[in-house]
C-alpha cells in the first residue's frame, strides 16, 4: 500500500509525506503564540482509503495576572501581590478603564473586609472581556468573604462585556428606596447590558457562592437591547438574592431570545419585597427569566417575595418565565410568596410567550396566589 499525507501547513510538519505499508509518521504542531485559535485537517490516503486527522489549537491566553485589593494596600501599588495590593475599588476601575483586564486575570478582595464603591467594566474594543476557558474572575482571598458595599449606587456594571466569573463575594447595597429594606439605594446590584449590532452573543457569565442584597431594583439583571444581541452560557449556582426591591434576579432582551443557555442551580431568592412607589409594573418576584432560549432552574427556593407590590394589573411570582423557549423548571420549592395589592403572588408561572418548556417535580405551598400558573398571550 502506497500512502501520502496532505494538508500540512506552516505550523504543522511531518517526518515524511509519502510511504508504503506500515510506517511511523511523526506529526509536529508548533506552539500557537496568537490569541486566535487555529484548526488544520491532515489527510492520510492510499489505495482508495483516506483518513482525516483534525488538529485544533486554542489561542494563547493573555493576561493571567492576579490583582489584590486589601484594606492595608495602596492604590499607587501594582496590585500584583499581597504586598503590593491596591486599597480601593477606584484602583480597579482605573485599571479597567485605562489598561483593561484580560482573559485569565483575577481580582481578589481581602476576605472579611468591606470595600466601598461601584465597579464598571466597559467592553469597548474587547477590553475587560474574558473567555469561558479563561474568565476574568472577581473573588475573595485569605480568610472569609469580602464585601463589595455599593451604598446608594450599583455594585457592578458591565457594558458589552462578558467572560466573567464571580465567586465567594458579598454584594450589598444600602437598602432600597421604597422597599422592605429601607434605604436610599435606587440601583441594580450586578448589571449586565449589551447593545452590540449584529446579533452578537457575548459568552460566559458565572456566579457561584455570592449573595446580593439591599438594592432597590434587581439583585442581578442581565439585559440587552439591539435585536437578538445578548449573552450565552450563563450559570448561577449556590447563590442568594434577597432584600431587593424589583426582583432577586431577572433577564430581558429586545428581540426574541437574546440570551441562550441560562442555568440557575441551588440558589435562593427571598424577601425581595417589591416597590411601594411603582404602580405601573409588577415588582417583588424571586426569579424571572425572559428573552432566553434554553436553560434550566433546578434545586432553587423562592419565598416571602412580593409583599410590597403596588401594581393592581399584575403581581409577582416566586419563580416564573415569559418570552422564553426550551426551559426546564424542576426540583424547586416556592412558598409564602405574596401578592402585595392582591394580584398574583404565586409559586411558579409559565407566562406569556413561554414555549416548549417543562415544569415538573416542584413543591409550591402557602403562597397567596396560584401554586402553579400557566398563561399565554392572545
């Protein structure tokens, strides 16, 4: 049998390109120094038989630096070690705005310490964007959990940026204006917003072991408003969203299904009161998914939400969806949720625009409204 090798590239070489019968071929791929991945298909053929060898290389991850923020640090430091830690959120924002964080970078806040301020990531020019393989991570270091205290503002806002991971953090506002946790906050807790042209899907958001509380609006909101532009591969796991006004967590998009693959697992949504000042829309839900294609809500609990809802035309629900496709809701508990001004206040709801979705093996009890509601637009 005579055989040949085809498809070699400038970065793939072979010890031989022709041979006969049994032989050993050494194929070598050069290291990829580009941030862009690459693929080659090598074909070995002979006697009418061919086989394709696929070789894939990911791009080189830039960044990978760890930045520390400590109560005893100094914003004039490099931030690249505990001894050279920054002191404040201002240093984080300064670096994000001027240099920009890269895939694999980590921003670690000293455990058992509180850092006051609002973090802003602008994704313009691909700054402050990580990847699913190498996300930009915000977390704690040392003993205990760090707190980001936003006061009357937002805690984290990302514009056209993704590839982010939040792990082991407390996110707290001063208490929402006109909510059940009195204060003067009028903002979201963590907010993601995208409006890129061209139906872009910004990839990867991950939230694990975080708590978000004390905001007038949503604890976490993921939104987009430019056709079907949005976010994909979103995971919330082992986290709590409580004492907020609008909702514990919600999503929305302008076009149908701007977001894809949203997974909410083992999270709690409770005491999200609603807003006594808002009479034009329902407030006080635990978890709301909208504008989503594909996802699941599993092993979550929603309770005591909605008691200050002030909209007579519709009320909150513990866990619900609208304008979604292919959502699975299972193994959750939703209980003791309130209607406010006597509308809704149920446990679970597949509302208008929910398609091809399944709700099963859930426990709904002691709610002021329906245990399970299914509604559709007309």
